[in-house]
C-alpha cells in the first residue's frame, strides 16, 4: 500500500518507519523534505521524502494526518482535488494552547475532532487512530508477538475500517474497534482512553463499559 505521511514528527515519523519495515511504500512529507535524510535512512528502501504537494499528487491509498490540528483547514482546502477516494487516517488532536481558537471551538462543539476532520476531507473516507498512544510506546513497542499494546480506532465505513485495522496489526499492535466517528469522543485529549496503554482485553472492557453508560 502507498502511504503518505503528512507531518513527520514523533508520531508520523515512527509510524512511517514501522510501515516501511512492514513492506508498505511510504512517502514522508514536509515543508522541508531535504531535512528528512536521517529519517529516510532509518526507514530504509521503502521510504522517500517529498514535499506535501508531491505527497498528495502521488495519489496514495492512505494519508496519515500527523501534523498540528490547526493545519487541517488549510491542507484540506489546498489539496481537495488530490485526496478524493483515499483513506484519511487522522492522528491529530486539538490542543487549544498550541492550535488556538479553532481547536477550542472544536472541543466546545456538538461534534468531535474526528468528525470535524471528516467534514473537511469530505471526498475521502476518514478513520481515527494513533492519536491516543504515547509517542515512546509507538516507537518502542511495535512488532511484538507477546504483551502487545492495543490501539483504538474508529472508521467511517467498512473499507476504511479494514484498511486501518490491517495497518495497526501490520506493525505488531492489537486493533480495538471503537465504532464510527461519532464514537471517538472517548479518544480525544483528556477523555477516557486518551493516553491509555493497555492490552486488547482491558481496552475492550473499558470501551464496552463506556458504551453502556
């Protein structure tokens, strides 16, 4: 699968390296792709660095959004003709102290952050994952066969659900389906499963108990 990484920091960088190791073609993007040399070297032959424009023009199967939440509006508008029919995997979080009023407005709204992303990237299929995991756990606990960590995810339809579940499991984590995008409030900052690192059975128990409330 061809994966475009929008934002090559701790989450995007580690995910891209893991997916490249798992055999996917990874496009790391940045406003300064020439600065990603060490990341590409670590990721290996299945990865390359490109501009954000080139990443979207490559018509990837899936785009990981791992940039600051405040960039969603501009990126969705600039590249609206390029990501149609792709899967958008949203790993962003709205932090008002970093992202400003737009993030606070989303947190105060009657919809959640993943639904906001889906509205902005409306010609794609949106899923949510990897926004709850600690960066060091993502880096250090991939590709385990025992004592796996679970990654909660949500998806807009069956296609995006299947794609994202496979991408989680390809790199040695257990996938826990939370539901559709309207169910992702529990994944947002300061909510019940944000930052929680645990087993699949324990996370499922927590998610199911929350759904029963």
